[in-house]
C-alpha cells in the first residue's frame, strides 16, 4: 500500500498532503528507465566478453569441425597426389619406355599446377574459401587423372600392337650368315673404295657369291624396287611401319615388287654387283624415323650373345667399304 506523505504549512499551521507534479513523475520514470537500460547494457557487454552466446558456441564448433575436416581432406589429397606422381612416373619411365614412346609432359597433363596451401592458413579462411581450396585441389587431381587415363588408353593400344611392332623390327640378318664370315664392312666412317676418302657408310656390307638369296628382315610393304642411279644399283626399300625402313642395294636380280607385302625371311632378291660397287655384295641399311642406325643392333633374333660380340668386333674394324 502506497504511503501518503504530508508536510507542515507554517502559514496555515496545518499538515497538508504532498502533491507531486506530473512532470516530476515523468522525469523520474524516464530516469529510472534510462538507468535500467544502461545497467543492462553494461551487464550484457561485460558478460559476452567472457561468455559465448549459444549461437556463437554452435558457430565455433562448426568452424572447428570444418578445420578438422579440411585437415583430414588435405592429408588425403596429399596422399592421392603422391600416388598420382608415382603413376605418372611409371607411365613415363616404365610403360612408355617399353614401347619407345615419348613421355607425356606435365604441361599436357594439367595446364597450371595448383600451389599447395599450408594448414596454418586454414584459420584465416572463410567457409567458402575452404570449399574453394578443396575444390581447386580436387580439380587438379581430376585433370591429371583424366590425362593419365588417356595415356593408359594409348599404352593399351601399344600393347595390342606389340605383336605387329615386334614383326616390324628388322631382327634378322638379310643373308644366310651363320658363321658370321660375310660381314665385310660396318656402320660408320670408312674409306670409300672409289674416291679413297673417309666417308660415312650408312649400313653393313655382306659379301657373298652372285645369286645368293637376300631376305626381308621384317614384315612390311615394298616401297621401292628398281634401279637406283644414286649408286645403289638394283635396290629394294621396305617400309615396315612404326618408323622402320630397310634398304637392300647392289642386287643382281630383284624379286619383290612395289606395293607387295612381305614377311620376315621372305626372299626379295639376289646378291649382285650393280651400281657403285667394287665386288659382289649386299649393302644393307636400317632407318628409324628417317635416320640411319647401325643394323648390327637389330640382329637379336638369330645371334647368341657370343655371336653378337664377335660380329660387333668385325663390323667395327676400320677398313674399306665395298660401295
């Protein structure tokens, strides 16, 4: 119950009831309300400096979970990158080398390699930045795995063509030469029999009587069969595919014809002494991707290691060629 206040009026000598003006009442009410609001604000301000709100607690927990998940994903991505590098290394240094294929450059696997992000930077990332970072790394791996899959498809085709490739490699001697006595001059610089100067000899010379059979050293298609005015005389050129071609020069008689498919060991002509030749012999060349190579390293189908060592010494002897 509200107490009534009185005051003594000295003029009337009476106690009179105290009347509070409305203005004063309003000012008191407003002052109390302002003080309450200010007090509440100060309490809330200082309280939330040390105590998290429920929403903040949830957000902090979500951020911690994101950081932990990002760290786990980042470690997993690093493992996948190591596995991808191992596959790429095997692709270039093992699988493709078996087929003498060019390795796939990194620039073809992925145009721009992403920089790795340090885990310490995660705290400064927003949720969208975390997602973008993971997406960039996964996109990197996706591009590399796509090119790797394409590379393996190419290698699979090489495996399917392996039998054709082996048949296309000039792997036997072009004449019967079991005792290795017919190698007269080897690959490299030799004394020219006509000009008596040191010139490059692009093949091997096999001596044999006129009419001795000459064999195709690998499967292929006859590209040339006729007389060559450049010094080879009657000659045959066979295209074996896979970058291999062989040339057989100074024939007495040509049996093969242009466009004919021949098999390894098939007779394509007979030894003679036509063209720029100083005696009956076969001049034999092997070309790989347009460049002459030493034929002696392709006789692995009909030579033992001991025979190969012997024929290598004979071919390397510095003597005069026969053409």
